[in-house]
C-alpha cells in the first residue's frame, strides 16, 4: 500500500528530475513510514533549479517519490498560485492510498477538504501550534489576531474530523487540539536520535565567569526569539558574566538580528554560524557550549532542544509549546522577556551543582526520544492508520512489520 503524506517542507528539483532538500526531511526521514507502507508519496512545494547546492541531500528514491506542488513563498504568492496548487493536489491521490496530513499546513488543509467531501479515511500528524505561531510578537501582520483565531479553530476542527491523530508533544497539543472521542491517538516526536547523538555521561558543574551560549533555529521568521536573547546579553555582562553567543541557523531575519547586535555594541560577543549540517557538525557546537538557550515564541516539540539535552547540555527555554514537557520549571521563562531570560541564565550558571544536576536530568530525559523508543510508537500508529484505510486486510497489516 502507498502512503500519501503532505509536508510544508520546500524542496528543489534538478534538471535530471531528482528532488533535494537543504533544510531537512531528506530520504531517511521518509523511510520511517515504510516500516508499514510499501511506498511513500510526499506532497510538497518544489522549486525548479538548474542544479543543487553542495549541502543538499536527496529526498526521493528507494520507495519514496515526491508529488510536486507549485512553489510559493508567503500568503501573496500562495493566493496567486492557488489555482495551480489545487490542480496539483487533485492528481496526488489514487484509489487505495492511505493518507496522512502533517498539520498545521496549507496543503494539508486543502487536501483535508477533499478527503472530507469524499468521506475518505485519513490520519493527522500534529507538528505545530498556530495559536503560538500567531501570538503577539511571534509574527508582525495586521491580520494576526484574525489569523490566530482562524487557524487555531481550523486545526481543532481537523483533529475532530478524523479517526487517527498523532502529536509531537505528550500533553500540550493534545490539550489545545483534542482528537474525537474514540480516535486512535499517539505521541511521538519526529526527531531521530541514534546512539551517536548521546553523550557518554553528564557534565560536571564548575564555576564559570566566561560562559558560552548556543542557540539553534531557523531565522526565516522571528519565532525563535533570538532578538530576546540578544537583548539579554548586556544584562548578563552587567551581572559580571563574560557571555558569548553563537547561533546556528539562517534566514531572512538574520540581517535584522545582526543590526540589533551592532546597535547593542555586542559585535565581539555574538556569532552567526549560518546553516550547519545536521549530525556531528551540530554536536560539535553543542559540545563546545556551556548552556543551550531556546527563547522561542512558538514551538511544537523542539528537536534542537532535545538534541542539546542528549549531549548533556544544561538549557533554558520558554514556556511555550512542548518545552515545559522537557525542562524543569526553574529553567523556564516567559517568551519575549529579556530580563527574565538574563536572570534565569545568571542563576543557573552561577550554581555549579545546579548545572551538573541539569546536565544529568537533560541527558536522562532525552533518552525517551531515542530512535528505537520512538520507532515503536510510530509503527503502532502507522499500522492503525493502515487498518483504517484497508480494514479488509487487517491480518496483513498486523503481521506486516516488526
């Protein structure tokens, strides 16, 4: 059986027809669905390119294909190309396909309407929260309050309209977007942590004056709150800390953040590393740091934080999305509050015992997201989705994968 999955990833297609990614969700990501399904068709935006960047990774191949939707960026391009987008979605489904919509998603919402009209079974993977995405400060748009109500209500309705829903959080998204009574539900992250991702042991706490901070995240939107962290740095310096920050990730907001660094006269204290390949290169930055900081204004379940925790790195985060499921209350602050963030960082790094305890706790907590642990939860959910799609083949589904 083939599984059709919608995605908000943006891919590149080279002249030879191969599909590539520079931001994540390469071929190995989609292979997880093939533990239960024979083939996977990814429905996503694809931009035609004369070649591909040197750091691009292959998406299609080995049972994974991509159904190209016309590429667009932002709401205006989306509206201009909506007719072509709808036309592309009309040809992505075949009789007998199972369907999984990764939401919130514009493409997922368009396909959701078709599935509902045709009374066709489908499942959802809830990977984000529009209530936080459109929160004050997270996005600057005159229609932000209206968009927040609209997209939040739409995601709630989608979760009520299907018989199978998985969430990347353990509690946060489930509370705001509950599934229908009797629906199959699951909780698992999209993160993939192999044994090499974990540190051998927790870190020892030692008194520090020079503190190396690290943050990770896309800079396409102000969601990650890196401006809040930059605003907190002068407060750390006034508190007596020789604080330096390196940020991993790139995007349209980088120029504004670099301007803020100059305005705050922090040029020697902040470095933007740009896009860093996943795996060992990212782990090197994490291992060189003393503290991971995630000042996000919105999150689902942040994989960057889990990856940092797996290295035994103490962390400070905000009280949004699934972050409170990962960190203790003492290491949480409100979003958009530089003063609270500076105080939490100062209090933690000034206490070597607290740093050592945070390292041990984070490393142990990250173990819940090891690849083999999450694979069992995902496989059980995929099997349930396949049964819902083809109930006459239950015996085949139950025995089809280990």
